[in-house]
């Protein structure tokens, strides 16, 4: 079954807009996480950034207490963050690149260009009993390098597909890249997740064309819809779309080998 991890960073962003520097405030991302799980989400994703622009350290510890299914903590390879992760022990981490000027994570991790450092961090986390996913662009060299690091998962960056979704031919090209990347990752023994820019409109086409997906991590679309409908309805609607993912041997019905 395809699983949904809901990213609650944007709830924390709204809280920090008014209550930054305080020990509490609304909306509470922990309460949001609780509602997401009650609505059927399979896990919760949060990104503890070096600059603490949204999720705070206290949120991470509270999420670890709350989430009994799958707590996915996104992180950069900064020593400070690694030390926190080793203490918190989330179920899985997703290593992502970080830029101070970006609003949200843009672009995949360059595993090829910093292979030794990535492999070192992966080993430290694995030795602590934490699964590791690498957030990468759907590129052959990055996937092959990821497999050599010892990580358990890759999360395919779906941003390029999401940005050109309205341009049919280009989106088809991006879908093919994602499909081929998923096939390669699977053949190398990696489990395949996907995320970034996925929403209620572009997700069905992705599900009809990209094989071997295990989990989607979606945040902005769900939190945005929740402003008008509430979080539980927003999560439920996304899960309804994901139910259509029927894979024979990992391949959706429409996928052409």
C-alpha cells in the first residue's frame, strides 16, 4: 500500500510568523500532526533547519513522543543537526540540501559531489538504528551514487514535474525521468519515496506512470487545503487519490516498460 507522510513545516511557519522566539503559540504543529494521523496519514514529516525558521527543537521531541507509526525528520548534514537526530532517534531521516535564502528545499542532494561525506553520515545514522533516505533529483548518476552510500531509501524530487504539470509534453518527459529513476533505484535495492510540489491535481498522473513508490511526502498542498476544509478532510482527500495506486510487481497499470 502506498503510504502518506504529511509534512507539517508550514503549520510551524504560520506559528513563527507571530510567535517566533516564544515557547508556545498557534497554530501548534503537534496538534496538526495528531489530526493528520487521526485522518489516516501513515506518518509525519518535519524539517529541523539549521536556522530554525519553522520547526523548533521542542517540536521534534514532542513529535517523537506523539508519532508511533513513522516519524520522518528531514535534515542537512550539519554536525549540530546530526547530534540532535542521534538523540531523538526518528524512524527515518531524509537528508536534504539546505540554502538559507530558499523558502523551501529546492533541488536534490548532490550525492556524487559529496559522496564520502554522505556515506559517512549514512553510516553513523544506520549504526544508531535509523533508516536513511536521500532526497535526490531523478538522475542516473545520483541514484547510482546513493545506492553505494548504504542508504535504505531515496526520495525522488518531483519538483520539476510539478512545475511543468500544465505543459503536457514536458510533464511527460519529467514523468519518464521519474519512472526510469524509480526502476533503477528499485533494481539497486533501494526503496523509493517521492515528494515536492505534489498536489491534488498533479498526483493522479504521477501515480499512473511512476512505479515502485512506497511513500509520498506532501505538505504544502495539504496544509493549504486545510485552511478552507480542515486538516482531516485535506488528508482524507489526498488518501482517496492515493488509493488508485494499484501496482502489479511495482508497476502501475498504465506504465509501459
